[in-house]
C-alpha cells in the first residue's frame, strides 16, 4: 500500500485534476452501484457533508440514539448545519423500528422542524442489518418522502458477513459513505457515494468545510489499493473476532456479550475497578485497550490469530494473578 502511495500519479483535486482521486471515486461509485463518489478526509466529514446535502437549516434527521452520526461526531449537523436530530433507541439487532420512526415524523406544521432524512448504520456496533429490513426501510423512506442515508463505514464487513454483493445493501440508500481507514486498512479517508446531484452538493460543502485537497492522489492510492485487495480478507477479521470471543468467554471475570462476536467486534464487560488494573497489565505487555467496565474490542488487518491468542493469554494471566 505504501509503495502504491509513493508511486501515485497526482494532480490538483480541487480542480478535479488528480487522476488517482478520480480513479478512486469512479471505483467506489461502481462498486456501490452509484452515479458518483467524493473522496473526503474522514468518515465524520462524509456523514456531515451528506446530511448538509440532504437537508436545509431547520430540517430534521431521524437517527439511532447510539448512532455514530448523532453521538460521536461532535454534533456537527446541528452545530454547522442547523439540522435537528431526532434520536430513537436501536432495536437489539441494530435496526430502527420503522413504526417508531413513523411516529417520530413531524407533521407539516410551523411548530416543528421538517423531517427530511432517515439515517441507518450498517454495521451497527458490529451487527449486520438484514436485507429484508433494508428493503422495507427503503420502501418506507420512499413512501414517506424521506431521504435515506447509510453510515456505511463498515458496509463491506456487512456484505462479507452476508456473503452478498455490497450493492445488495447500498442500492436501498440515497447516500452511502464508506470508510477506507477501518478494516480496509488505508491510513486515512472515506468515500461518499450517491447520485451526481447529491455528490455535487457534497463537493461544495467539502470545500466550504476546508476539505478541498491538492495532490490527494497520494492518499487516494491507498484507498484504491484497499478497495482492490482488502475487501474479501475482512472474513479473516470476523474469524479472529470469533476466536477472541470464545477465548475470553472462558474467563469467569470477563462477561462477553451473549452474541459473542459481531463481525469484527467483541463487546465485553469487566468490573470497573478491575478493568483499570487490567488495562495497566496489558499496557505493560504492549497491548492497549480503552474503556472502563464496558469495552469494545475490534479486529483488523494488523491483528492476526497469534495476536488474539496472546491477548487472551494476557487477560487470563491477569485474573489468575492479582486481578
């Protein structure tokens, strides 16, 4: 990947003249079955400019209470776009109950913000939304005249888990950002895919937000490499996550989510006072985890099976000793 970055042909992307960026955008759009795509610096920026392209000031988007767009992106749509969020609780499978979504849609009345957009997430905390649900969500959004946005940071994890083409997921949505720097392994970047009209609006918002880039082909080359070589190998991350969940489940002091591994994520709980000491124990062995009590462990291409085994052994060692 670094060799591809070093050899990248570059130009000025602000003027659409970087051939490697153009190649990445065309590649992503084709893979997701969309008309166009836009390379941006991060998943957060791709979600933000998508919402800005969908909504006007005073509009509203419906989103999950734990959705990344709503909870973990600094309130950008509200702060920078004057777009009101309407959060709802996720169902256990990571979906939003469409009956609850319907009840949350505001009537056409000057007392209320205008409900313009429904936002879903796939995977959601590692959980894969079913294709049947996505079909129903798409039909629902069209019937209610809502835009439909997917936070698809890990959409390829979902497609690999389902063993279906990624277009079986993306086709239901008006906008889908794909994060290149998650399991796909690029150092930076996200690609927002959608219609030509939406991407044109998003490109203008990207510039306004300071996201215009010059010789960005150096970064885009990593994305081209990732999309071309690192999609199918996501199955290895899922296998390693299952091995991690199985290993940790053997430790009485560690509570593993009843679901075990969700794609490449394992959610565990350790007593808060013990989790602090466990973090220190692991750090001394060059393993860094975050969280106190509840923790999310994520596998990726820099983690192999021997790393998983070494991690499980270190946690066992901790609880067998002074833990």
